[in-house]
C-alpha cells in the first residue's frame, strides 16, 4: 500500500505524537481534533519537541522546516480525511465515541483508505463493526512517547483482511517501528501485561513494601526495565491504566484485574499522572519527585 497522505484524529498526547512521526516519515499529515484548544495544544507539543531536538543537536533547522511543511492542523473532519490513504484514530478510550467516529470515517474517507485505531485495550472487532468495511479496520497501538518508542502493536480481529495486516506492517516499518501482530483479545499483549504489573506495584506501594522510587529502581536495575512500573503508569496516565484494568475485569469476569483502591483514589482526586503534574509522583517541578 502506497501512503502519501495521513489523517490523525485526536490531538492529545498520543495523536500529536503519531502525527509528528507521520510528518517525519515524509507523509502529508493532517491533525484533527474536535476541540480547537486541543488542536492548538497538540501542534504546540510537536513544535516544542522539534525545538528541543534542535537545542540538543539531534534535529536540524532544515529538518524541522521539512517536517513542518508536511504537517497541517485541520478543524474539520471531512477536510482532514478527504484525501487520506491512512486514517489513525487516537481519541479517548470510549467505545461509543470511537464507533461514532469510525462510522463517520467510512463515509468521509476515500474507499481505499486504511482505518486504524490506537486503542490500548478496547475490542477492535466492536469498533470495526460500526463500519461496513471491517476488512479495512486494524488496531495500531503506539506507545508513549510515540517519536521515541520503537514498538507498534498491530491487532488482528476476525474480519480484517490479510492485505490490511500486511499494509500495516509495511507502514510501521516505514515509520521506523518494530511491529508485532496479536489477536484481538482484551488488553492485547502489552496493555494486559503492563497494567497488571503496574497495579501490583501500586498495591506494594499502598502496603508499604517500599517507596515508589525504590519499587521502580528494583525493576529498572533488577529486571533491566527502562522505566519502573509506577513511573510508567504516571507517564501513560493513571486514568488510562484504571480503565484498562476495569475492562479486563469485565471481559474476563475476573475481579483480580480490578484497580487497587489507591489507584481509584488518585484518579478520583484528579491526580492522573505526568500530564496533569501529579500522580504517583509529583511532576510539577518538571522532574519526578516522591510524594
């Protein structure tokens, strides 16, 4: 599949990162968000990332100019997707919202366009069923921060075509990602393993087994994880982690997946992690500080 034009739906942390990588790959990229302030913030996030790269000597001014020329903010969904070869949805983890968007994408995007969802745990089959072209719908689960993380988890549901899977693998390779293909089961592979480890780390923290930083250090140095499970939970978003755990508990009818009460309490207090400045750690100073 030849990709020349991409539309990314949703300009939050993940959507902005995906749009950035698409622009850097050389594709004409439209970034869309239903909320103007969200679109402005997403574009600013990308601009800041490139500027930091220039400051650190990892990106040239010429590269930034080239990539910026590939990227456009669009506040109309029909305009964003009208010429797209690939549409990647990256909106919040709400099944009804995603189904509504995919029904619109089928109507608005070209008939040849691949329709991908970046969900980290919702069933791809249910999203695909909201369209009349489930064979073109695939899960493309990116990881945060998208420009730096090399893994791309592709999710195969029962009615996706082999051509779509092969095209998704090719697209991932063009982006510089290593792809894995997993079945459409709750939590896929990565989210299921990640949230269980994170939830157990929260339980250990609540039980006073060790401090948050010592739990994270144990996994970084003892198991060579690049980031500890509590720091990673803050980076992903504690609300996202909680939602995945509840989805797993419901899907498997297994209460052992339920989020620890401490995780629920943090989310209910609005302490969602790094994106808001506070979670398991305090990030308000720009650095990770034990709470």
